């Protein structure tokens, strides 16, 4: 029944909390025969103290205890102790609502009573495998350069502002709650989304990402929902969408505020009932279990008030909000990030050339003093530039980095944006999005200057609606007065 080695089982401590003494004895006996070390509690308040101390690897909780209930214990454990403890909930109410509530609060599994010994062994065995996996991840720990490592992910930062955000991400990872990430462009929202997935129980299932600003409306809908054969011209065969492909895993919706409102309404229905209808289909084609992580570089409340984001969808996705601070508010992380990127890109571009260069005091002072409007992404590009052009073991100074004018908000300006390095580092959709963003910024700056700040005239020159120009200006944080003033200098 159990594929876990006996010596590993002996190290796993299980807490069983149940106010039914007969059930308590039965469960603890079954678990001890399996090889677990079990501790029992008859009162919810006593169980809560154990959970808050973080001394157990797995817990088995009674949903309907009097006083402190199973859901109360789940909430207390998640709020008071960020350490991940897989929890199995059991209850006499087999209703879908109880199971959903337990899972949303972070339960690993829900067992409807009465359950068999085999069902208990399977549920706790799954939680045990998760506990062992999380031990392995925690064992990778934090590296000496301030990075938290999860698989291939390195999340670098020690500033209080960033650690607060990362600690929240850590706690959220062990639940199925939807997460809404906000933050400026380049702060690493996609990295945090992947960090949450990698440390979740869905980690062995796929995580797929969709940039809602990168695709036109029709293509975006087809990518998400799939389509039936003959749904539109060119639909020569049936095709499943990302929602079905991500079943059991996580779907990351980047720039959710750029999604068309009609697609938002369709997505809302999937979040509510899990049912997917492909384009052109007159039936429910699939029922999916997907965790949603959404992100935007806009202020979410303003996107809702302006009508760009449906209020009901926002509150469905925003079970827990998570804000990533801009780099200028976490200056203490700049030297850590710069050192990490310097070693990373030296190993990538200069393999075999000798030891990497180091950051001199003047280089650190220079980097910390920069505004970094493009946040971590801009810093990353600047350090890559220095790594490519520097010598082994050199002590870098301020002169070894590009000036602020050479790097825009999202990356190198001019021909460097389409250099081999640029394409090598990015997948197709990411590269296209960055090139599109750069084009939009440059065109907007030109057309606003050309029209001397008159947006009606600019709209006529560009042959687009004035509201489109305003939306794009807001998207790229451009000011009409600033662009006109820059054009006069």
C-alpha cells in the first residue's frame, strides 16, 4: 500500500485531532501499524497549539469538532505557522461544499465518513509523499547570496519588503487559493507565480502561462478554451485549450486587465463551475480542476473602476492579493541581484574564460543609485551587458555598465533589442511582447511629440481612436506633458 521506505516513515510525525475517541484510537492504530509516529488530541484547542508550534509533518483533522473545528484549525495553522504541513480533513458531511471549503483552506485531502482503512492509508500516504517533497525543497533552502531556491528557480532578495511578499507566496503555495499578483513591469511577477506553483501540491502537474496582452481577442479565446472542428475558418480539427491542458495544475494569466470583457465573462463561468465549452461547441466538453494565478502591472482597483476588469472576476481571482514591490523600494537587494546575474551570465556567455569579475564598491554605489524604472528586468539586462564585455576577475566600476539612456524600461534600446542574446533568452511570445511594447512606447512618444500634445491630432495621425491612445499611454506609464517637454529639449 505504501511505497515510502520504512525508515522515512518513522521520521514522519502525524497529529490526529478528533473529538470521537473511537475514531481517534482507530486512526492512530492504523497509522502506527503503517509505520508512522502518531500523536492524538481530543480537543481542537490542544491540536491548535501543536500545529502552531510546527512540530508535526502531517495532520489528520476532524471537520465537525465542537469548539475549535477542523476549518478553524486549518485557518489557525496557515496564519500562525507558514511551514507547510499537509493536512487531511475527515467529516461526516459528504457535501461538495464541505470538501471545497476544506481544499480552499489548504487541506491536502478530504475523507467522507465512514471511510475504510485503505482510504485512510491512501490519503495519508499521499500527504506523506508531499511532506517528504517539501522537506527536500526546504533542504535546498536559501543560498549564501540571498536566493531562495525551488527546483531551477532562484528568487533573490533579503529586503523586508520583498521577504514579506515572498513569505506570503510561500504560505499561499500550499493552498489552492487563487492569487492576484500586482506590481510594476519587470518586478518578477511571473517568477513569483512559478515559485508558488513549484512549491504547491500541483507541482507535478503542468503550469502554463498566457500573456493576455500578447494575443488578439479571437486567438486568445481559442488558446484558452480550444475549439471544435469547423468552429471558424481554418478550424480543420478539434483542439483543446489551455484550460483543459492545465487540468490539475496552474494557469498563469499575465496582464489579465488586457483581456477582452467578453472573454472575462466566459472565464468567470469556468472559475465558478470548472466547466469548459470549446468555441463552436453546444455542450460541456470538459470539467477541469485548475488553480488560477493572475497578474497585472496596473493598479487592480483602478482597472476595475475604469471597466477594464470585471469586478466579479477580480474578486474571484483575488482570493489573496500579493504585491511585488518595485526595485527602487528594495535597494538593499540590488547588490545581491547584481552579483547573482553577474555569475549567471558569466557562466552562460563566458564559459571557460576563467573566474567571473566582481562588483567593486563604486559599481555597487552606482547600481544602488540608479532609479531602475524597468525594475529587475532592466538591472538584469545591464548586468548581462557588463558580464559580456568585462574581463575575468576584473573589479567592475560604474563605467562598466551602460548609462541609463542605453537601456529603456524593458531592455536594451536600438539594435540590441533584436540581438542574438535577446532572442536566445526569450521564448517566442515573450520576445514578441517585449518588441511590441518597445514599438508602442516609441511610436507613442513620437506621435505625441508630433501632435504637440494634442491627443485628437495624435489620434488622426495614428489613425486610431483617441481612447486607444489614452489606454496605451496609461499602459506604458507615459505622460503627455513629459513627452512634449522631452521633444522640445
